[in-house]
C-alpha cells in the first residue's frame, strides 16, 4: 500500500494549536509574511487531509 503524503496531520494539528497558544499569550507576536504563509499552508494541508479521510471512508 502506498504511503499517503498527509500522514503528518497530527504534527500539523499540534503545531497549529501551539501557534494559537503562543499568539494568545503574546499579543505582540509578529505576524510576518512567512508566518502567515506557513499558517495558511498548514491549514490547507489539514483541510485536504480531512477531505481525504471523509472521501476515502477509511475503516481505522
């Protein structure tokens, strides 16, 4: 069976959670373009993963 590229989902989710907490605790956290790009990319990957799971009807 082929490895699916979205296997990093739990790491991505943890990372997004961590980012949210950092921003909450530090309102002055810099919103750099790189940071925004990174976050957008992570959200997109996470969303694609959820769609992939939903459409595949996996039996875990």
